[in-house]
C-alpha cells in the first residue's frame, strides 16, 4: 500500500538513521521505497554540514526521514519526517517481546509516511 502511494506521488525518499540495529535497516532497505539509506550520527548533527543528497535535481518531491534509536533503550525510537516544508516528529516506545520490535518499528515508520502523504493530498485538494 505505502509503496504504491509513494510511486504514484513520485516521491524521492531518503532515510537517515542513527541505530546499530542492522537487521532493521536491512529490512527497511528491502522494502525498496528509499532512494538512499545513510547512517547519521549525533556527531554529524553537531557539524551542521549540508547533505547534498537532499538536493534532488529532478522535479520529484523529496521526503527526508531521520530514525534515531534512543541511547539507553533499544526499544525507544525518535522519528522525524521532513516533507513539503513540514517537520513531523514522533517518539515510539515498544513494550512487547523483543522478537517483534523490528516489525513494530517498520510498521510505525511506514504508517507515518502514509499518513503524511495522505494529509498533504487532502490539504491540497
């Protein structure tokens, strides 16, 4: 559902992550919806260097997503999605069995993307 919506809207999506959960990132990469997936640490944030991968030379709208694993809790994640001059932030706290956490994060991330795209479509009529 989300991949069809992204394709239909022709959105260029870049995922930046600050997590050591390589299985999660590998699973997200297999979804095929991200044009780029890049590691992004807190050191990168402090340097304030522009990331030129966000400059999309085509006419495609760009969505930048930053997924951060909260330091001491592998079950806590912060999600920031920048799209259409809006910034959306969410925090996720997982309380279930550890075997389900990656699927839970993937579903929350994909649902957040879907909600933002639909909200933009509704607002633009």
